[in-house]
C-alpha cells in the first residue's frame, strides 16, 4: 500500500531559530537554533529538565513557543500546524496503546483514526506488523507483550501515515537491555529507509549508537553540536586507562602514568583502581607507563588505549551537571 508523504522540496526536515519557552520565571528553552537535514537521525542529548521534551512538544505543535520560529518539513509550526501534523509521527515516553486490544487491533484503530478506510487500515497494519517483526504476536493482547514489543508496536503506530519526520522522545526509558536493543534496531531500519528521526535521550550510549549528529542540551540551550566523533574529538586526545591490581597502589601509580602520558588532567578512581590520562603519542605513553609501573613494582591488572567516551565529553562540556544513566523502572 502506498501512503502519501507530503513535503516541501528543498527544505530541511527541521529548522529552529531563536526558540524560547518560559513558564513564569522558569525558562525551559533559552534561545535554541537547530537545523536538521532530511534522512538523518539527530540526537538531542541532555539530562532530565534540560529542555529536550519541551522542544519536541513545540515542534509537534503540542506547545506554543514564547518567542522564535520553527518549521517542520517546510511548514511553520505556529501558522501551519495542521500541515505539520500531517507530516510527523510522535512516540512519547509512555506508550499510547490499549492494553486489552491485540497488536493488530491497536494498529487498525490508529489507521482508521487517520481515515485510511477499512481496507487501507488492514493493509497498512499488515505492512507494519511485518516491518517490526510482530506478525506472530499480532493476535495477542498488548498486556502480554514484553516492554520491547510494546515500544515496537507504539513505534509502528506512529508510522501509520509514513511521516516525513518522526519524533522519538526518550523511546527506551524503562526498558531492559534486550528491549532497548529491539527499539534501536527498529530506529536503524527507519533511518535506512529515509525517515528523518529526532531522538531525545538521556542515554549516552543510545546517542552514540543511533545518531548521525548530536546536539548537547543544557539548561535550555544547545551547548555543542556535531557527530559523535566530532564531540569526542573536542577532548583533543585518546586516553590511556590503567587498572592496577591493588587499590592501595593507585596513588603511587598516578604520577608514573601522568609522566608517561605527559598530561596534567589525570583522573584516578580508587574504587575501580583506575588511572586514566589523555595521550597524544599513544604507543610511547603505553610502553613508558608499563615500564615505569613494572620498575616500581606496581602490578597491572588491565591496560587499554581508547577514544574518549560521550560520557567524558558531556562532563567536559557541562562541568558539574552529569547526565543520568539509570532508569527508575524496567519493563518486563
């Protein structure tokens, strides 16, 4: 079944200029500029309360900005909200499914609400069940689905009209690792098919895995933007990680690793027995540190050369406001 896609040729999928949103004295967005080209996965990365969901709600026409301008698929979110709604899909943090209906019944219900007609609804439902590997579970009530299956079904429902732009607002919150991987596979499939995805997340790994480009959001502002490699490159060096066998020897190992790496900002973690240092000459730093530690009688349990992580990038950019990694509840 062919589902019409409406768009204005030659436009970016999303364009935001000087966008603000205030609630009384609280400023949720403080002047955001953002451009997202067609056919990419763009990640908004930041802690709870950074302004990510507020931005998505404005772009989805669910919330009016205080000031600024935004277009989606070439249409103004304030002056042309109906046109925007025809062209977007939205998957929020909580599933919008009827738990007592089957997966097939849920999708057919959404399709009928979009005026596809009985035959069109059945055809589109069949396509989406196959696309998200839910055909075998189609007749089961949703309350019997795993967390990952429910999110895949919710994702399928957001694609009933084959939207130009899909907003995913923290789509894997509360999922276990298996469910998170299932949703990631589904998002990759969408991106491969040309759908533009705006993904908000507080999971560093999720942004690293899925996003072609990442905007780091803090206190209502975008403080950095680029590919994951671009952002990691801002720290300017690879890192040498050394894990010593005895935690009591961490303090003795630090100056030796520091000298080998020729770096000032060495990080020591007593509990993990880890010393981490940025390096410019990878192999020289590795061989020198190993030799120095051996000469000092410090036993090494593990050693590695690696790129900086997004976790380190985020902490470097935001200072004392670390991103959250945990979820309060995990779905079965």
